[in-house]
């Protein structure tokens, strides 16, 4: 998290990403003790960073991900409290004197976000050039037609000595999957591209990584959006099969088969990442959660969904026709809420939702994740996620699995909200009716999620938390998905102002890209060990790895290869 040693960072060349150096000079004739803590550490006690003898100096390596509050203890009296956000690779100084001096900049550095701006400009220029070339290629047939017409005119006037065929032979174009909702594939492709990018490191930027505990980052959005889209696709596919009179027994078998395959693939990926023994093999995982939620929601839909008739549809037909499913999903969400807040945890009490460790002044040091963590540790034992995020601000020592059992229950609600989006698409024929309902669901869910967390990161009734998959997290992420799908639907499917490229291609083979990027993570040419630990080098490497998988998806699409389960 934060270290203090003499001469630990005498210059910025020794600093890694998200680090700055603070040189502290004690100009007093007495010993001072320096304490500090990061703002993102919720209600944490201040840590003893270093003790500085009279007329001496030291250097402190600090993280730039969160504001750092510092003060020094002179005797038994706290002095000069500062709360500052430091900038990456900057060299700061702090003179401790009888006056309360603020830390100051000794040596600035380049802006840490310049690589992102550079990458954006390069990608924008490349995309613009590609679009121009494509437009020229598409419109070239007009030029060829004009030249052909000119040649035919010359023939009619006797100005040409060679004959030309009046009938132009053209091979018919094949439109792949004409019945698919293209905006869904575009949205799915966006999710899988973001997932690959953040899983590969996201350039080591903190906002491309998962939140420390409460709160939400770009990386925290991808998984729930993927589950939401799975529910939407399930609803569209099921309604299509019901219209073709596919037997429900066959639909149940298909649901079971797909769920088991997803769970098996997830355990296989876990074994690839953990090459120890079966005794340490992680059972929960991303694909396992996808498989379980697909199984629950799929069986509910197969059991209760009826074929939609488009005639005489009432304004709330989508809700009236699905009340049994909503009742079952609401029961699961209620069970999760009751267990989370009412079940007692030995040594932790009831309703604790924090990360343990230093949180709340160390009062719940061994209570990481509350009842969710307790259930997973009792059920899975060694078969769960062991690695702690770095820097481990809360200094937690307990294992906690972000894809555990209890948090899978609200994930079912995420999937079913996607099913609701698909039901709206299937039920109502008017474009305005679809878009208005999607947008209304999105706005209401975001407001409901904000109300549950009281529009605060911490200390709300139910904070937004990806690791616990809290209800506020479900509502906010699903609400955002409704809004994004509405915009993409109007832009891609209705007005056709955008073809959805390049996101469309990965969306057609999302499972292949996910399994492939997990199996080949850390292997060349998708990744390598960079010679410099800077954002620029990591950003290039992670963008390169993502681009390779996108290129593979384009090749598969052009080759008419579509793999599904």
C-alpha cells in the first residue's frame, strides 16, 4: 500500500506506475512520527509510516490512486494534517518545521494520461482512414458502371471496335444471420472487447481495474452487462423456438447442456490459471456464474413463457405474461437480502458488508465480505479465489471469492432484467414502444440503485459493490444496459447510421474470444514482459492483445465460422 524507508525513491526512475515520491525533511530538533492513510480506505486507522530523528530526512513511496492524508506527531500532539492527491512519477518535498508547511512539487513528470490520449488519436485516425478506404471501395462500382455505360454508348454510336457484354454477372451477396438483432451483437462485442482489455491489464490504469471494494469502475460494468445481454438473447431465441413449435422437453435439454458446458469450461480455465493440485482448484468463476444463472433463468422461461401473439397487446402485456418468473426471481433476491442482513456471522455480527482488515478501525478484521464470504469459505474451503489485489489497502488476509455462491442469487436478477428487455422487444411492434419502455426501465433502475446506496460510495444502505453483487449494483448496471441498448438499437438497427464495426465481429463469437483470451493470457504474441513498467508500455501491449482477438473474430466472421454451444 504505502512504504517508508530512507532513500527508497531518491529519483523518479525507481518509481513504477501509480506511484510518486515524497521526500520528508525534519528540520526540528526533536523526533517526529509520521502517520498517513488513503481516503479510499473506509474508516481506517492511520498507519505509522516512519519515525524521523532530528535534522534527518527520508523518502516515502506513495500511491497516486487515492488522496493521501498525512500528519506528524510531535511528542503526543498531532500536527499539520494534509489531504492531497499526488500525481504519478512526481517528486514532492515536505519540510517539517515549526510552521505548518504544505508538501510541494520538487520535480514534475509527464502526464500519466498522455498514453490514453495518444492511443485515442491513433485509433481515431486509423478508423477514419479505414472508413474512407471502405467508402471509396464501395463506391468504386459506380465508377465502373459509368465506364461501362460510356463503353456501351460508344458501341451504339459505332465509336468502339470491341464488343462488351450488356449483362454484368455478379455473385449474389450472402447476408449472414439476417434475423439477428444487430445492436445486441454490437453491445456484446463491446463487452467482450472491454473484458479482454481489462483482463489483460487495462494499461495498469486504476479505472480500468476493479474497484477496491465499494464503488464502480469501467471494469465493474462488463460482467453484469454480459449477463444482461445473455438474458436478452435467451428471450429472443426462446420466443423464436416457441413460434417454430420446438418441444419444451427439447428446450430443457438444451438449457441443461449449455449450462453444464459453461460450468465445465469455467473449471477448465481455472485449472489453467492454477497449476498446483486439485486440492487447490478454484470451483467458482465467471463462466460458472454464467452457467448457473443461465440454468435458473432458462428453466424458468422454458416452463412459463408462452408464445407471444402480436394482436391486441395491452400496455403492460410484457409484465402480465411473466408474473410467475418475476415472482420466482423476486423470491431469490429477497432470500439474498434477508441472509445478507439478518444471518449472524461468528465474530462479525449481522449485516456487515465491508472488506474486513483495516476497515472500520479494524473492528471487523476477520469478516471480509460478511455472510457472503463466510458461506463461501465454509462451503468451498481451499477451492476459491486466493489472490488479493495489490496494493492491498485494507491489508486483508482472508480469502474472498467475487463469484461466490450467495452473490450468484442477485446475478440471476441481472439476467432476468435482460430477459425483460427481450420480452419488450418481442411483445411490442412499434419502435417507439420498444425504445420508450427500455429507456424508462433504464432510468428507473438507475434511480432505484442510487437510492439504495443513497448516492454515496460508502455508508449507504446498500452500497454499490461488484464483489458482493449488491442489489444497488444490479439496478445501476442493468439500468445502464437498458439505456445503452436503446441507443444502439436506434443507431444500428433503426436509423442504420452506424454498422456497429468493429464491435459487431467479436459479438458474433464472444464465447470463443473469452475462452481463448483466458487460455492464452500472458503468452506471446498476446502479451509479454515489458522492458519498462510504465502506462505507455502496458497500454500498447494490452491494446495489441485485444486487437489480435478482434482480428481473429473478423477472420472467423469473413470465413463464416460461428461457434456456439
